[in-house]
C-alpha cells in the first residue's frame, strides 16, 4: 500500500552571526503521515495562531490531539477546544508537551510570555524549535530572550498572514541555529496552507509590509469596489461576493499565467471602452501611489518597532 508523501524542494537562507553571512541550503522530502505525529504548541492563541493552527488542523495536516495552546483567558481558548486541541492557561505546560513552539503573542508581550514559562515549568527544557510570528523582533533578539529558558534554542523568524486559515497564506521566514530537518518541517507546514519562501532576514520587514499587511489592503479594495457597485444599484451581498471573486480571479491569472499584471490589465482595456475609463478614474485618484505608500508606511513602522526590542 502506498503512503502519502509530501515532497517539497526547499531553498532557504540561514544567518550565521559569527561570519555575518548567509548560508544557502536545499532539502527535499517530508512524509505527510509523520506530520500528524509532530507535537505543536502555540504560546498565545489569538488571530495569527488561530489562522495557522486552524488551517493545519482543518486540512488534516496536524492531529489536534498533538496541538497545545496557551492563552490568557478561557474565552480565547474556547476556539481551540472546539478544534479538539489542548487548551491551557500555562505557558510552561505547552513548552513541556510539544516539540515545535509558535510564539504568537503581541511583540510587546514576549517578555511576559517568557516569564510565564519560567513560572510554570515543572522540568528543564532544551533544544526546542521555536517559530516566531512576532513583527519587528530579530533573530538575535529572539535567541537572547529564549536562551533564558532554553540553553540551545533553534529559532525561526516568520512573517505569515491570516489567509492561511483558508489555505491561501503567504509566509516568509529566516532561521538561526536550525538544522535542515527543521527547515523542511517548517516549510512543509507553511506550504500546506499557502505559499512559503525562505528569505534573508534583512528582507523580512520589507516583505511584511506587502504580504503581512496586504490582506487588509485587499479587504479595503474589495469593500471599495462593492461600495461602488452598491451605489450603482447592485445588492450589497452580491456586490461583495463579486468584488472578492474579482480579486481571487485576477490573482490566479497573475500566478498561473506568469504574465505581468500590466499586460493582463491592458488586455481588458479596449480602446475607448468602459474599463480604460475606470482605470483613468483610479489614476486620477492616485490609487497606485496610495498602494505604494501603504506598503512603505507599514515597512517603516515595522522598522521602528525593531528598534524597541
């Protein structure tokens, strides 16, 4: 009987702080059946943790019995209990029962979360794999903080986004002190709920301003398109559904054809037609510049946050 095997080709960069350079590696095979045996923990059970955990559980990638989540209130943890995961108020309990720990608290709450681990651990931990989804916290900073609870932490810094809850996420990541099997595991998990790419750490904030914040920009565009249709008499539910599908379809056209979005846009714009009139109105409203400004502002804010940690 054939076993289901997920085969991936991974290109990743691992930062070497001693030599101040990037090491490029490749690794390729991950057994899908083995993924269900991986014990995964989440310190923090909010929106990003829910997007990752729920996406992987609902796709059958992770066994909820092997997922542990800590939160500050039972209200936060109710969602996880419905998924069949272990939910607890103890950070230490998550650390002790899992092999891969996602750090999913707010960036300014990381120190409190680590202190919570120290207060609730019942035995020493060592050489765990930590995956940070915290904006603005560097690998060096993560190593420094995690070394207070784990003398040999293996660390991945990631920038996922919330559409991974429906299997359409984008995640970029970099790592330090990791092994090839760690990167294969992380890349496989993220690739199961979207697309995943390893990048040098200096690109993390720049890409985060696009892919991390990008869903919010897209929601604004969907809402604006729907509002325009409603103004012209289209019922709201229909307008919203069609506007969302327009973005889904356009995105697939770019990804699946490999053609430049400008070329695809031009093909829709007939001379003297309705679409070019709409494009002209958008250009007068500086939509293109506003989108570029949004990415720039998000990246600048992320860079500011980096200076605080």
